[in-house]
C-alpha cells in the first residue's frame, strides 16, 4: 500500500507537466496563426489598394458602386455613365496650355502667314491657333462676323477695324472680291479705303469716284494692303458689308488668329458649323492604370490616324488596361507621355519630328485625346488633348502637322470609372 500510495503521489507532477506542455503548444499555435493572419493582412495592404483587399482574401471581387471620376477641368455630360465634353459650355478659352512650347513652320510667303508659333503656360488656345488650322474640321470659315456676333452676344458697333486681323493684309481689289457690292460704293463713303488711296497716291480729291473706278484708274494700288494705315482709327462697320461676308471670302483667311476675329473665342463649340460630336457610343471601364515599368504590350487600341489604332509597345509601356463588352477586356490604351507615333501629312507632317502622342479621336479629328499621367498607387489616370496645325487652302497645300500642340488637361479617371472610347475600335 505504501508503494501504491507513493506511485499515486508521483503521478500528479507528470500529469501537470503534460498539461503545461499542451497549453504551451496551444499558445504557440495560436500565436503562429495570429502571425500568419497579420502577415496576410499586411501583405494585402501593401500589394493591394483598400478596395481590392477583400477580393484578395476571399478570392472574390466585391460589388461596389461605380466611383465618380476625379474633378475634370472642362464642363461635361455623360454617355452610358462616361463623361464627355459638354460642348454647349466650351469655348476656345476653355483650353489653357499647361506648359510652354514653340514650333517653327516652313517659311513661305503668304500674307498674314506666321512661321513661328509660341505659347506660354496659362495662355488659351485662341491666342495660338488660327482659323485655317480647323479648315474642313469645324468649318469656322463659314461664319460671318455678324453670325459670330449673334452667337457670342457681342455688339459689332464699337468694334475697331484693327480688331479683325484679316483686314490688315487685304488689298482694295481683294476686298472688292470678298465684298462684291463694294465696287459700287463711292470712295468718300468708305473712310479706310479713302485714306489708304490718299496716302499711297497722294491724290487730294478722289470724291465722286466709285471704288471700282479707282481700281481701274490707279492700278498701282492693287498690291497695297490696308495695314499700311492705322486701322484702329476706324470702326469695323466703316467698310460696308464686311460684317455680312463669310470669313472664307477674304484673301488668306487661314492665317487669322482665333483671338483676332471679334467674338469667335466666345462662341461655344456646339454652335460651330461642324460641331464636334462623340464618335459612336462605345464605353469601356478603366480596369487598371499601370506605370511605365510595364513592357511588351500587344493589345493596344491607341495609335494615330496615320498608322492605325493598334500600335503595340515594347518598353516603358505606361497604359490603362480596360474592361468591357465585345472583347474590350484586357485591351490597353497606351500613355502618350511615353509613346510617340507617326502623325501628320504633307510638308507640315514633318513638324515635331513627324511624331505625336499615341491616343484616340473619340470626338472627331479636331483634336486628339491621349492618356497622360498614371498614378498606379491611387488607381487614377489623367488624359490630355492635343491640336494640330493645318494649311490646306490657298496656293499651296501644306498638309497638317502631327497632333502635338498642347497638352491641355482633359478628363481624369479612377479605377472602374467608365471611359468613352469612340470609333473606329478594332480589338487586337
């Protein structure tokens, strides 16, 4: 019995030791499991943004409301939830250069032609672009000053003749060609032409002669431009019929800066003779914005009207990856900040090295939209637009430059935001 009692007394420490060991093992496993969970959580936070973490842990994509795009710089409306420009509220003044630049054009002898274009950050589009840059695009040349005044709300009564730059390089015969009824006006009734003829001919009295008669009697005035006199001394309406004449009737109208056509920079794009419109109705979603460390991307839907819109990328392939119906999912719109493509045609096609940012034309050929800055961490991408210089009319067709006049800030997007793509859309 003593032996049994001694054996029983010795059993308690053994059982206590086993219990302690089990408790120790339990705590070790608990802390290991907690450490694993913490590690997964930290890895998820580092590798994914907050809205992707649930999908990472559970292997599903959470259902969330469509996020609102970041604040855009221009008025907008929506097509299938995707922002598009509200052209009814947009003028040339709406587009402001975000950085300075310049370009030297071929030096040709056109009255009013400027071979150098300069722009500064903060300048608006109308201060740089000219009427001919948009020939056969917006058809602004079909406007008259009267129709511009009606659309912009400005009165032409107190506008100076010098405010309409086109007049400066018109000769008297060219003015009568643009305004046919002018030949029947008496010279004394048209003060700027009267004073120009007096200055050039030194004739003291030409009253009683029509402008047509003076042209026939004094052929030496045929090459004299009205800019030879100070046009700020006259009202615009001092030349009868000038306000009713289509801009394209004037000689070398293409070379007139937009800001030098009274009221044109206040006319909204929706009121242009050929207003820009969305091309089609195709909308995708920004699935992922990816920085320039990406390479070898083959499913591009961006490029140019010269080389097509499926230009692949080998290195520095910053882009947005898209999702959507009709095979859009997995396609890429490359950033024009890193990829340049061939653009333009004719003599002006050589400007900017013949290159332009890769992009698309969702709203027509008036300008080009390019993906620009990528913020992968925030899940956002900004876009910019670029314009081009054209010279199609006159004695020579110089063609059009690549789209490189810019950049102008355009729409910005967040992940899962709808983005208007436009047509044509070919899926590689």
